[in-house]
């Protein structure tokens, strides 16, 4: 940390406060800005120093002129803005009378679970593999290719797609984890440098969520009595992170590879049975259609929509994509023959 970092945080807090429509959260940002200014004074060795925000901070400030802070939470968190977890907690407090936490077990229970959603990711991974490889096979088959060529192309499509998905998931999760580890590292450094100021920031967050300030200060002091306990609390309440569940890049990559591969393998099975081209294509269409309908029904678990309608919609979308690639394959086959 440095004088510049703290001054830039204070400047961004005030920019966010100007863009924040909720009076309670706006006041929180102003108080956090004042706290960041006080922490900057600890680092200041030059009384004549003049602060000028960096280019990145100015870009973020310009975005705040277009979008509310709630919509820019990941960007603001990466810029070392704290207290953003108040959005989830405060909205829940207003809607349901959410009870304030009383111990570490309760702290941050509503914060995002980075390792969660595996079932949803699996369904989407299977769907991606199924649709993309079915379309690829339909296009090649439409060009009147032999079963062997269609099978070879389908296997290549399966491997290329699965490896691409795995690589993308690894890079995405690795970058995300590094950002979270960096933010937690900043909290650890700040906690070592000025623990009382960090406790005050935590108290202000609880105040913004509806707790009376004096009680919030007592509660924050109690929560931060143990250094490791304090770091967990700050990570959950200031950053909205669960330090015990930051996600595994290798796990995400393997999960994506398997899910995509399973979906992409479905339209390949008929071509492995050594049937004639027309029969293989017919069975591929049937297998893909049934699978698409099943995927659509599974997605209704996450959308809350009618399962039969969701399945039918997915079937129609997949059928349209497959038909389009088949017709394009027919046209290309006619052009090159």
C-alpha cells in the first residue's frame, strides 16, 4: 500500500458516492473515503504532494457516470474499493428483514460461492458440446462426405472444442483467483498496518446494513480480536469473498473438458456403428434431438420456466442450427463437386 493507493481509493469512493442513488450506501462511501484519506496521511512523507488519479481510475470514474456502482462491483473491487458486499446484504435486509451475523459462521453466508453452480456449468457445457458438434457433423454430412470422414471430423471437433473450453476456463479461473488472492493480500497488509481503521470500516459497513453505529463498532471489534479471524471477516464483508473457496483453475478446466466432451460425443455414436450414411445421420438427429430436449428441461431448473416449454425451445433452436449447417453443407458439396 502507499499514499497514492489510499488517495486514489478515497477519490473513487467519492465518485461512487455521487453515482449511488441509495442514501445509506452513499453515506457509507463518503465515510470510507474519509477513512482512506486518514490512512493516506499515515503514508504521506511529502506535505506538498498533489494527488492526480491514474488513467485506470479515471476510466472507472467515467463508467460510473453511465452505470451505477452496483453494476460495476467487480471493477470497483479490483480498484481496491471496499464495502461492496453491502449491496447484497442491505438489499436482503430491506426485503426480508435479514438478521445481522453474530459470529464468523454467519458472516458472509450470502456471499457468492465461487465453487458453486457446478451443476449449472455442467448442463451448459454439455449443451455447448452437443450443439456445436451436431452442427459440425450435419454440415459435413450435408456435403455427402463418407461416414469415416464425418466420424473423423466429429472426433476432431470434440477434442478441439473440449480443449478450447478447458483452456478458456483455466485462464478465466486462474485470473479470477489471482485477483481475489491479491485483494485478500491487500486486506492482510492493511490489517497489519492500521487495524483500528479496518475495524472502523467494518463497523461502517454494518451500519449501512442497518445496525446502530455503537453496536456495530462493538461487534466489529469483537470480530477482529483474532488476526486470522479478522482477515476472514474482512474478506467476507469488505470484499464479498469466501477465502476458503476461491475456485480451482485445474478443476474448472477438467470439469469443462468432460462436460463439453460428453455433449459432443452424443451425435458421434451412430457413426461408430458402421451404419450407412443416411441411417447414421437419422440416428444422430434423433439422439441430438432427445438430448437437446433433455438439456432444455434441465435448464428449467435454473430459470424457473416450464420444463416442457424450455425443452421444446432448446430442441427448436438446436434443430434450426443443425438444419442450417446441413443445408450449407449441401450447397458447398454441390459447389465443389
